[in-house]
C-alpha cells in the first residue's frame, strides 16, 4: 500500500473549494429551491468526499503502522463532529422555545434522535418528504446526513480492520483485494438503493444501507487512485473540468421530480468521484476554478455552515415570512455563526494541547456531548410548553390532542404503505351473528369510534379493514412516499385480499370511506356495486380539509374563535364518493355528516370545548363519538330489515 498514502499527504485546495461549492448549493437550495433545484445533491458530494478522505487517512495509518487503530479513528471522529453538532443542537433547542407555533415536544424527540445519531431512521419511519414541503417547520431535518455518516463510520473501519487481518499482504500490497471487496459492497448498496427508490423512497433517501454506496465510491477512489492514474496532464484537466460541469449541471437541472437517489444519484456521484480523481489543484490554469480563496473559505467552514443554515432559515420564515429579506438575512446570520463556531468550537477541540489531546479525554468529551444533546431533547419532550387555548380559559396539551386518535392507530389496524395484509382487528360484540365491516383509507378511521360504540351497544361484531392512502377503489393507484410518487402495488394486493375476505364473510353492513381522489369514477362506481352485491353498503361522504393544521392555528392565534373557515371552501370537488346518487345500487346509500362537523356552514377548530381534528382532515376520537347515535340507528334499522340474520 506504499502509494496509497500519496492522496492524503498533500493538501488538496480543490477539495476544500469543492466543499465550498457544495455547501453553497445546499444553502441556496433550501432558501431558493426553484433557483437551484438540485442543490440537495451537495450532500451526496459530501458523502463521496468523506469516504475518500477518511479512507485515505485509514490507509495512511495502515501504511505507517501496519494496522488500523480503531480507537484513534473514533476519537478523531468525536473531535471532528460532536462539538459543533451538539453546540448547534442545544442552541436550536433554546430557539425553539421562542416560537410557540412550533411543537417543542415533538422537536425534542428530533433533537434526541439527532444527538444519538439515528435521526435518519426517524425520518424514514415517518416517511418524511425531504424534498417537499412537509419539513419546513423542522429545524433539525438536515441532521439526517450526519446520522448516515456516523453509522457508516461505526462499521466501515471494522470492515477495513477485518480485511487487514484476513487478507495476506502480497508483493503489491492488499490494494487489489481491498478494491474488489469495496466494489462489491458498493454494488450491493447501489442496487439496493435503486430497488428502494421505487418501493420505499423514504428509506432509500434516508437509510444508511441505501446511501453507503456514495461513501464507498469515495473509499474505492482512495484505494485505487494511487495505482491507476491518468498520465496525460491535459486529458486529466479536461476530464476534471467536464466532471465539474456535469456536477454543476446536476445542481441546476435535477429536481424533486426525479426519483432520488436511485439511478439518478449515480450521475452526480460519479461526477464528484471523477472530479476528485482528476485533481484540479495541480495545474496553473485549472487550480483557480476550485482553489480560489472565497470557495476555500466556504469549504473550510462548510460543516458549521451546514449545521446553522437550515435552522436559521426555519426560524427566519416563522418570524418574518418567506420573504427575500428574511431568507437573505438568515443566510447571512448563519454564515457569521458558522465562522464563529469554526474558530471557537471546532478548531480548539480538533487542535488540542496537553491533557485534552489524549484519547481518553476525547471519549469522555464524546460521552458528555452525546448525553447532553440527548437530555436536552428529552427535556424539551417532557417539559416544553405545550398548552393550547380552546376557549373559556381552558388549556389543553397539544400532545394530548394528538393522542386523541381512534384506537385502530394504536392497534396497527391502519395498514402502512408496505403492508398487504390486515391484522384481525375485531371489535364490538366479537361473537355476534351480525358483522359490520369498516373499509377504506385513513378517512375511514374517522368513523371507527362511533361505529365501535354503536356495534357494542347493538350487539354487532365490527371488523376493521383500513390501509393508509389506499382508496377503496379497484383500480391502479399511486402513493406519494418520501416525496416521490410510485405505483401503489401494495394497495391493489391489499384490496384484492380484503374484497375476497368480505365476500366470504357476507357482512350485514359495509361502511366504506375514502378521501378525495382523481381516480376513474367508473372504477369507483363499479367497486361500490361489487360491495353492495355482498351486503348493504353505507358510503361515507368525505370530511372537509382544513386550510391549516388546527393545532398550529390555535397555537398561533391564541384564541379558538380565530380558527374557523367556511365549509364550502373546504369540501373538495373531488371528494369521495364522486359517484352520483342515481348511479348507486339500490342497497347502497351515501351518508354526509359534514353539516354536523361544520354546523351553520362553518368549520371550526374547536366546537363546544372539543377539538374537532388532530390534523387538517382527521377527526379526533372524542369528537367523532358524537355520531354514535347516528350509527346505532343505522345498525338498528339494518338488523330490523335483515330477516335472514346475516353475519
């Protein structure tokens, strides 16, 4: 491995400048996504750079000492990452308390996840759309990339150490074996990423296994670069400039309409690797392209700037709106804070003297910082202000409102995106002769609580069959997951299984509900006819969609009377069902309760001291129980006309 250390011995001004380009792209993307639609790719380039530099350092250590010192490696990572990352986390925690509109307790969970380096998994579990609009109030979202890197660097040095132990050192060193094994791991991660991009975009975007190939691309480059060089100087410079042009083109041309990462991510990743490989710092004509002083300075503070820019943009938007002045001010303030953090937090810990330079100090510091960040998050989660005024000097916890959901959420009866089968989910009088089935997507859950209470009192068995974002319509559907639309094949499989089950049960009543859609109306009508052929079918008209999250409105307005909207403006034209009444079969009818949800034609966040919805379009369990008598009447009438005593 003699030559493997060459890449790390000489300081690379082009790499420092490339860091600057990437952090500027990320900052501009988050501030002006239309202007730099692919700026998020800067994070991908950081992955490649990190894999290249870190692996190069490990190989240098292997050359100098004959082994990979894992304890020294990890203590260097602690010094490099934790001080600035934890400092910003704690600062953000304090700033969150200044914005009552933010859900501080929920964000406390994000802070704890970021401190413990599993924030990427938390985002994937929540199916967060990083490239969409559902993250604008989360000042910790960008910490996902740090979690990916640190999870990777818990494992990658161990793999390298195992290679050193298992592979014999031949006359040409181990580099070919290292390269082959790294390439195999890279290929596995890449194909897994491509697969997940189509089937589970959130995990593809945030997951470490599906992102590791970008870090491994840099690692592979560090392994092979000293042994496979382009000898012709002009060709190398031309290829480097072409790679830079491709990368800049990706920043400007790729957008959230592309499936990402997947195959699309291969272009900027390869361009970044080729750009590093060509080393534009080595020629008089090309060195200024990336090696100029402003870009290098931005690259030097890139880590701190990355940490600060997104929280400042979030807080700036909340305080002053999404205006040009607010965005530019947030960028400027984040830049100044990044400089201060670099010189007063990053550098003193990375360049310690005396006792502070010892590994044991680094590990003690790391433990303290991780614990401090985690306890800061947990403290917010437990003790942050959380009350919302719902009228008559009554205040209620936002967390309590969010928990006021139908029981089927806790019982996992709302099948998630990847599921194709429902759990038993039997309620009411379990051994009753008559069965009512609740069928549909999450909007069917709006009617679970009153239907369960009615079934229990009337002596019916209730069977729940619901799946997230799966309209009860037998046609091809798509789902938006992790910011990407994809064919919802799991919905089609689940519907087939569920329809077959309902046909075999022959329930006395089927209550079917769905949210607004632009699917084929004929398919919807045909599905309702198919259900009505099995048993009497009650089709629930979709509920209104509020303009804003009612909890945010109540928190911001401080007065429930300010949170009300005309119902006519909230009922979507494409509300379920779109089938006209005259096209319904004889034993199917539509039940529209919106006049009770929004009395006098006005939809309110709070009615009679009760919060109506826990988000923009799902009823709280407490409010929905108001309709128990309606469903009791329906079950009673159905039983009276059911002379056969059907199940």
